[in-house]
C-alpha cells in the first residue's frame, strides 16, 4: 500500500536538498570554475533538476491520486506515469553522462586548459543531442507499447494483466533496457577511472580508493530503487514489502549527498551560503542594524579563505574530488 504521507515527506526532503545543492552549483558555475570543468557542473545541475522534477510531480499528484480508485486505471494515473517516467529518463541519461564525463575529465587532464575547454564544450553538445534523441525515442516507444497507467507498484506503466498487476518479463525489458544500459555504462566509467588513476596518473592506493568509493555512490545511490524494482519483478522475496515508491522519493537527497561528498567546491559553496545566511539573520535581529565584532571577523575570515582577489573560489584540498584532475 502506498503511504502518501511518507511519500510526500520524503519528496519534500529531496526537494529541499536539491534546491540547496542547486544554489551551490550556481554559485560555483558563476564564480568558481574555469571553462574546462563547466560540463561536469552542468551535468550535475541537470541531474538534480531531473530528480527535482520527479519529486514535484509526486507532490503535485498525491492529492489527485488519493481521490482515485487504487484498483483501476484513470487519466490522472496515466498522466502521472507519463510525466514521471519522462523526467526519470532524463535522470538516467544524465547520471550516465556524469559518470562518463568524470572519466573523460581525467583523460584530458594533461592537455592545455584551452584544449580542455574546447573538448568540454564539444562533449556538452554531444550529451545534449544524444539525450534529446534517446529520451524521446524511448518515451514514444514505451507510450505506444506499454502505455502509461497503474501496475502493482504505482502509477507508471499499465500492468500486463490489468490494473495492479505486474509487468510480464517482455514488457519489463521494454522500459528497463534503458536504465540497465545507463547503469552498466556508469559502473564501467567508475572502473575506468580506477584503472586510469592507477596506470596513467599513478595515484597512490589510498587516494585511489577514496576517489573511487565516492564516485561509486553515483551508480549505487542513483540506481538503488531501480535495482529493487527489478528484483521485485523477478520474484526476489526480500524486496516484496519494501516501500519502493517512497524510497524513490529520496532520490534527490541521495544525489545531493553524492555531489557534496564527491566535490569539495560544492561543499564550500554550501558553507559560504549557510554562513552568510546566519550573518544576515543576526544583522536583521540587531535593532541597530549592526553585527558584532566576532561576526564581522568571522565573515572576513570566511571570505578570505574561500575567495581569491579577482572573485571566485580558490580554496583547494587534497585530491578527493574529480575536479582536481585539472591540477595534476
């Protein structure tokens, strides 16, 4: 049984997490990254926007679907399925491209910055064109074969034997071939990163494992609920009672955690935003419109730590995130 209250709460938490990290990404893109790395951050933003869209669709349709008969197909259920699956296709394609971009970023790390910028711009165009063609081709194929409606998990595709029934193995692969492909490519990209760090860049084992353990969070967390769905479709018992739709509602939170863990600049941008928000609240609460000496000194220290004179982020840490590839 679908728990609407839990679904709404999880989706709301993901929306908040997505919004916070998207604001940090905007800050980094505007002030803290050179042109050769923009494709990585653009893909990260696109990944969060796609998960953001799935959560907004869930939240918007909760009161509508609650009034519908859960044993029958309906127009709202079909509309929810179509919109949700469309946004989910963007999520799968973008997660694949982000993994591939992480690997390609390392392969060109020895080139000049101008060469890296040209290649990054070309890759962004390829990603954009490929996703538009692939997503719409798959969406139309599914729309004309499976159709959208109610199955035994929720409102996505019509069950093979009517509302509230599962999909047949053939129907399952009509849709799941795409997430299977994107998940496999993402895993291959993570493995390729490890090989590249070990053989070409000769990074020591400790740092290699730190990078790979963080990069592996993308396919693990991004495809967690998809993996549960596949196991359920093929009759694996322990996933039968898992709240799969509610788990999927945490997707934005998963991806926000991944980006914060894998990239120091995003974490630093969040710290700056949080600190500035605290200072503004203290200013607002002061009836004289001034902040104390400690707050002014903390703000000055924060600014000098994270900014360079010409604007933008300058704070760097050890090689713990993919952007450091351009500094090797």
